[in-house]
C-alpha cells in the first residue's frame, strides 16, 4: 500500500531480502544458534556486507520492488511474488513462465531442509539416550 500511495509523488518503495551477511551481528547470532538453524542457514552461503549493500543500492536505483542477493534470493523473490509488482514487465513475464519450475525446485529444497532438521533431532535424541545411560 505504501508503494501505491507514494508512486504519484515519484517515490519508489523497495523491499530488501538481505541474506546472511558476514557482520559482527551475524557472528554474535551464530554463538547461540541451534544446529539445525545453522545448517539450514549455511545452504545459502554467507555474503559480504559490500555485496549486499551493492545489491540493495542497485535495486533502489533501478526502482525494483523486490531486492535480493544471490541465486536463492532470486528464487525466493520469484516464488513468493504473488500480487507484488514486478520489477519490469519482462521480469513479470519471466515469473509467469518459471513459477512452476521454481515451485518444483522448492519442493526439493523443502525435502532437503526437512532431512537436515530430522537429522539434527535424531542426533539430539541419540545424545540424550547415551547421556541418560551414563
């Protein structure tokens, strides 16, 4: 709604989806992050603050509504586009063409993520079991 309200005044609104970024805050976050969360997070990689800033500035200067970094960010922004405005008519057309394929890829991601979480749960249960026998 904010984007629509400001558009007549020549003001654009963008939504940035920054990935995990190599900052002191991220380092601090990792100190107490659960193993499953850490492993899921690692699947998308770690970006430099410079790269994330470059992507956000590029998106803002380009008037993009969705701003992302990396392949996973691109896929996520397209799969979840819904009623959001496309960054261009060409981009909207591409979204229409590839949404089914990205959904299929997303199913594999989801299965992989479930396997990571289930593996962590099994590992934790095994540790509890062996800990209670001692």
